[in-house]
């Protein structure tokens, strides 16, 4: 499967999905109208990858400065997918990195992490 690397813009995040190493990351800002169109192809490729790779080590790094409600829905979907992969036997580590002065992003990360049943969640400030 071909890796995905999308550079960040003023309104869209950097997407770095490395399917060979199973290290995935989203960083930057995500607040634009075309959120489903933007995330659709990478998420579909990730779903396909996760469904065919059980028992592997997976790391997903979230380092989002700001995101809108549409992006938050995508984040919830990603957390559910990753937790499901962990349920099926993969070792999934989710790193939520937030600015120490941004209590809102920290709180959202905590809420998303609380819903995980199988994946390991780390909250880290920078």
C-alpha cells in the first residue's frame, strides 16, 4: 500500500500515513468546509490497511492545534477504528499532543481517550 503524505495548509492538516511502519499522524489545523472530501481517501485506505493487518504495532500521533466540528467527527471515527484494530489483536498506541496553554484541545483529547477500551492512550503537552 502506498504511503500518504499531504502537506499542511493554512486550513488543512498535514497527513502522514506510513503503511510500511504503521506510524500515522495528523498535525496542524483542520477547519475547512471540505473535511469529508479531504479525509475520505486517506481514511478509506487506513480502514483497508487495518482490516488486513492484525497483530501489528500501530502508532497514531495527533498534534492538532485547532479543528472544527466536522474535523472532530473525523477524529471520533479514527479513534473508533483504532480501538477496533486493538480489539482485533493489534497493539495500538494513540498519542494526543496539545499545547499546554490550550485547555480545550486537552479536554477533547481526554474525552476521546476515555472512550477507548482496547487501545493505549497517551496525553502529552508541549
